[in-house]
C-alpha cells in the first residue's frame, strides 16, 4: 500500500518457473473441463443430425466424428499430463501446488461464510454508481459499484492501534516526534518477525491472485482475502487504516492505487493490481502485483512488463551506502524508454512496526529523498507506471481511489526489502523463488 510523498522524507513478485507452470496447469485444467462440455454438446448435436441423414452420410459422419473425438481426447490427455507435471513441480507449501478443486472449494466456503455482505442486494443496486459520485467527471471508462459494509476482525488475531478509531497513533506520534525522519535499523529478532509476516502476506496474495478471474468481483476478492487472513491469525493491515473499509486494494485498469473493492465484476481484458498488507507480532508486511485477466492488448502487456522491469532494475541499487534518491532515476529512465511515465505522488516507504514510515522512496528522477541505505533498513519499492506521458493522478470522491488523469492504464509491482551487509533480501518473495534477486520477466506468470 503506497504512501503519498511528503517533504519530510526519512515516511506477481516474481514466481519460480515451477509456480508459473502450476498456474498454467490450473488454466489448462479449466480449459480441459470446457472441452469436456463442448464434446458432450457436440455429441448430442451429431446424434440429432445423424437421425436426419441417410445411411451413407451417417457412415461418413461417424467416421469424421470419430477422428474429431480422437483428436480431442488426445488434446485433453496432453493438457492433463502437463497439468500433473506442473503441479508436482510447484514448491511444497506453495498456494500454487494446492489441488485446483480443493482450492476452489476452500474459496467457496469462505464466500458462503461471508455471504451476508451481499445477501438480498439486487444486482442493479450492486452495479449502480454510488450517489456520492454524482457530478464527478471520470477520466476513463471504469465506473465504481456498490461498496459493501466493513467487516470486523476475529478475536483471535492481533489488532493494530488503528483498528477501532481508524487513526494510527503510533504513526502520528513518530512523524511528529523527535525521531521523525529517522530510518529504523532492525535487529535480528525483528527481522525474523518480518520474514514470518511477509511469508504470510505472500501466501494471502497468492490466494487472491489464484482466486481472481473474469466474472469475480472486487468484493469477492476482498472476502477471500479477509478469510485467508483470519485463517492465518493475521490482521489485514488496510482494514480501517485511516478509514479504508476493506482488507485489500483492488486496482483495475486506470486505477493507480488504493482501489476499494466493490461489486463490479472483473472483466476479460482488464489488468488488475492486488495490494496485500498483513499485520502480526506488531509488524506489517506489504506487497502487490498486477495481473492480466484473459487476453489483453499489446499496450497493456508492455505497461505491465515495464512496471515489473522498473522494480527489478531498481533492486540493483539496494546495497549499503547507496542513496534512496538514486532509485527514482533508474525507474524513470526505463519507463520513458518504453513509452511510459512514473507517478510522482505515491512512493515506497519504510515498513515494519509502522505500516508507513521512513525512508521515503520516490520512484521518479531528481527527487529530494533523504537517507543512505544501511544494513537493517526495511522498506518497499512500488513504482506506479502510467501508459503514455502523463504522470498525473486524480482522486475519486471516495477519498482513496487514485486514477490516471488521462484515463490510460497504470500498473505496479511491490516488494518489501531488507538491506543486508552485502545487498538485499526480498522478504515477500514467493515460495521457492530467489530472495537475492528478481527473475527476468515471464508474461505467463501473470495471466489469470
């Protein structure tokens, strides 16, 4: 979850090839199921046609149908074989290694347990633009829908200081106190707590990403994220953070960041960013990734790839002694080379005991961020990249959703990093992925 840049500075992840294969296996399994339905329908149609034809035509048709059936069976067998191989290759304990049917049942149970969020609400009301948008001039085609009521955390999860009031007294006190702007140096014990909470944050993001597909609503994604957090004994950090009503940020298309999950169904051709933050043992984790929903246009592919590469290139500067302000130049250069631009209002940030703290990490060139990287610093980098040359943003009347000024699409990726003695550790890397580097771009990983 990004933080607006302040002048008082010092305030998906890559998958392994195995996990990419596991994600592809799930898609292949669903495709095979569709083929089964088509085969059944085709057989029924052929039966009806054959009843109306003479014997000679029936023989020819049967021979043709037989060949078609053989080809389809061969194709399905190949898909199932590839799926089994991919599933077995996924890292043990990874969400992507879970059986598809088992995963879907788990999500269905969670949706059933939270159905009171939408029960009894007519479809037309779910999709209606909220009244407080009356008179607002949208920059792009996206329209908001109904935002359901806020859920409360279970009694067994740790609660941050803002869970009731919506205001973090710790953050307010830190930013106005004598230590304002000082970058915390994390000791070994707290570093271990960060590794644990970041591991859980990664699991929750993988669940949300695997659940998401065309037809699913942002509200359903939020409910799955909420239940995944409760099941793991963690608090979803966005929930009531400065009065944000939901457990995850869902930001499609022209939404730059902080999209509030609503009842709008995700559509084929969308790009969607999922931003997950969780809280446990007095520490927050923060990460996000952008995904393709079905087949997307080339401009969107270029945008998402560029945003991923901007983050990957930025990581090459993470080492003791480097200046935080140098990160923005690398990101801006790569974005410009690919016909994109960098959002300036929202930045990376320190994370740990505070959800948002120092250092401030701007993603654009010639910024004035303060601070030198030291071992023990923990922070996020999360460049928000817009299509075209307009880096400006607009704020929706919900006081959270930031969109592009020109209505073009935006994309981002985010990790939480720990500065080590000789480089960095990606605390939010997927299971089985390297923690000292980001892999090269692989488009297949981000397709849903």
